């Protein structure tokens, strides 16, 4: 991968860290602090804080959950008086250590500095660098009409004309995302590929396939293999799968966070990390002649919640539903009534969170996007009917109740003229709608080529040998965690679920089960246990106390993921699993590993087959399990949903 910066880039000067005073307590207020947990509010700012006092020593943090910004209250189940519980999803924080205990092994709370003054008063400080976008500030210049135009293509893909440069965000314009689970809701403009090929640079926010679409990039690479693509320097490289994908892109640039990247004298951009998922999620600020465009994409807390105010245009997700939770769960509390109530409540919380964010940041224009997908395949009808998503008009109405921010909900091909909008939002020429008769919603999808690639893995010779199970999980590298899983070849990832987290335990035992389209155990499919305490594969569940997870996975997607060493997003976020767990506990370390931390290169199945069958032996395609039907046994593919 290339790593050079854009043309004419001059590195900015280093930024000095500074201390910001968040709260001042008088000596009397300090004396009133009790042993254990204390809640305190700064009445002038309305911000809430937590103090933990232990034998005179004080620790402090913001009363703000790292997951989705919920408020903490006392945890009445904690007899030691050290933990607080989030009112949103029951995440628990041990304030004595500043570590989250539910989910275990997830995050540490950012600790504030407690400084005592000479009179026994107290200052609460936060060490921060200055907002990085304030480096080398530029005053906004007047924009000519047509100088800056933003065209919506579909989902999270925007085409930006910025003077004589063009920039595209997150091009998912053809094919599915997450194996076969997500399909485009909107019909992209007919000239989408020409638009993409005209771009001077492309920003891809993160590695999820509704933002990094290999089927789309394959078409782009065939015509512009040297197009400049920019990504953030995340822990797991955004393009980690490129070498195996078959897509020939030669100009991928990985840039540091919080540093302006100069494109020309008028245009620059800065990539920022997400505060909750810095290992994979990013957002971007684009600035042209001093006017900022902020795209927070899918970030839960972009840049830890610190963002520029009064930008010219802000874009953000709004829809919800980008998780298998709770639709793919069963047993215990997971009745249809409970799921429906939970989904309604979570969608409402998301709307209010986004509306509050817009109210606080006060952009001139706000555009809800990045939520336009549909579970279009007939076998996913249950998910489509259950996974209700937010309507952008609901969010727009909430925003209008508390601010004068202009909202724009575009149709595919609609264009916003930023210069006109900033001068007069009532100008009818601010928005150019797509041509009359242009199709808005897709009503057909080309399932065949993509399902064929998935089916090819079902009959792969690797799965003739039961030893593939040990080979795969040894390669995955997750162990020393007392969990038992039964994967009935129906795997799926739980990393981004907004699940209410029950009490912490370190035991679990998953079972994996291969299934057909309806998630019924597949005759002839694999049904096995994995004990992650010692990475063994027992015939029966162990006699010790242990949590247990049963994971049913559609055989085509599961084997495709295993064969190609892919992350489990395709399984969980793509709705290709059904899960039961006992007790109802979210094991963050387990799911985070299979979503984020799998090796960067796939298993060496060629070496595996040699060891199983001996050198020089010609392997015949595996016979698919009963009930799968005709499959393509060994059709060459690019692992993207596209046969070669």
C-alpha cells in the first residue's frame, strides 16, 4: 500500500497538550464527599461526574458511558459499592479501577485529574490536545454558486464537487454487504460508475462491507486502478483483505488521525477516530475555502465526542438495525413481543441521541444518511419484517423542534449547492432533484452470482475432513477463556450489538451447528462443541460450571467465512445466524476477537489438505451435505460475491 500524503502537503506543527478545568469544588464540598461513590453535577455546564473516595484518595471520571453516552446510576446489586450501571444498556463500570466489568474486558473509562488547591478545595481537570481541526485555521470565503456541490448516490456514498476536485465517500453501489444479508435500498444513479471514475480521491471510513464494497471497487479498479483512496490508520487495516480479494488497487493511502491532509490550496481533509471503536471506525472533516463538511459515518462517539460546531454541512447515520441483536436471538426473554418492544425503544433512543448531537453542534445543514439497506433476499423475510429502522423524517422533525438547522433528506442523484444554501436556504435552486422518472427504490436484486460464490465453499475439499474444525479455531487464536460454543455451522458476530449486558462471568461454552436456509440442522452438516478454556473439541459439554452458546449458521456463509479467513461480521451483522445463550451474557472478548482480531492472512488450507491426504494426491470436491442442493464445488472466485 502507498502511504504518501496528498500533493503539496506540509506537516502541521506539533500540538501542545493543555489542561481544561471541568469542575471546582469548595473545601466544604470536598469534606462532604463520602467513602465510595459520589455523584456530582457542574451546575453551570450541566455536566455530570463521578468521584470514588477510598481512604482519602480520590478518583474521578465523567458520568458518561463509553458505549453510547448513557448516564450511570448506582448498581444496587453491587454490595461492595464500587460499581455503577448505565441506564441505557446496563453496562457496568467499576469506579475503583475505572474498568468496565460488564461487558468484561471491553473498555477503560477515561480518568480525570483530581488536583487539590492550597485551601483544600478541588479542581477537576481534563488533559486534552486542542481540537485538531483548529490547527492552521482558515476564515470562510464566499462560495460561488455551483462551486461546492454534494450529490447523494446511495446509502453512505456521496459525490462531492469541491472546486475543480471531486471526492467520493464510501462507495457501496453494487452487490450485497455482509455476505448476502444486506442489499441496497436505493437505486444508484445510472451514471454511478462514471461518477466514481471521475473522482480525484475516495475516502473509505472503515472495513465493513457497506462502506468498503469489494464488488464496487472491482468495477472501479478495472478502469482506475491508480485512483487515490484514503483511509485512517486504524488498528486493523481497513484494506486487510485486499491481497486475497483479487481487486487491483495501487494507490491506497493510510493517513494519521487528526492531521490536515492538503489536497490543493483550497481543499484539505482530516480523518478522526471513533472514541468507542478506535480499532476500526473513523469519520472525516473536509474543508474547502474555510467551509467544513463533517461526516460522522457510523461512529458511536466520533473523536470521543469532541467535534467542530457550526460546520456548513453535517452527515450522520440515523436508521439503526445494523446488528443481529435481538432479531437473531431466541430462548429466555427473547420473545417476539420483547424483541419488538426493545427495537422500538432502541430506535427511539438513537433518534433522540442524534437530534441532541445536531442541536449541540449546530451545523448549517444536516443530512441523515448511511441507513438505506434492506434484507431483500426472500430467506431473510423475518429479519426484514422485524428489523424496523428509523425514518429520516422523524429525526428531521425532532431536530426542527429544538433548532433552526436546515435538514436535507436526498433521493439518489439529488444535488445540494452549498454556496446557494449558505447564502439563502429558501432559494429553490439550492437542491437539484434527480430527473423526472428516475428510480428511487430498488425492486430487483441480482442474487445469483453472489450466492453462487457462497455455495462454492459448501463443496470445498477442506470440509471433507473433520479436522478442519481444529485447524480453523487454532488458526483463529482465541483461547484461555472459559467459554463453550456449539457452532451448528451458523456463525455470526456480536461485536456491535446494543444488548443490555447482564452480570459478568468468565465462563462460556459455544456449540456450532450447520443449518439450511431455515436454520434447521443440516443432515450431514457439522455439529460440534468448542471449549475455549483449553481449545478442545469435546463430544459433550464439560461438567464444570460454564456459560454456553449455541450458534446456528447457514452452511454456505459459514463455510465461506471459514475458507477465506473472513471476520464474523458476515455472519452476525448479515443476519446469517440464530443464537441461544445460557446464561444470557454477552462475552465481549470472544466476539471482539472474531470480529476484529482474527489473523490478517487466511488459514493455509493447501498445507492442511496435504497433511490430511498426503502430497501428490488429487483432492476431489467434497460432497455437499444433504439438503443443500446443487453447488459449485470449486469455482474460482474473488471472495467478494463475484465469480471470475
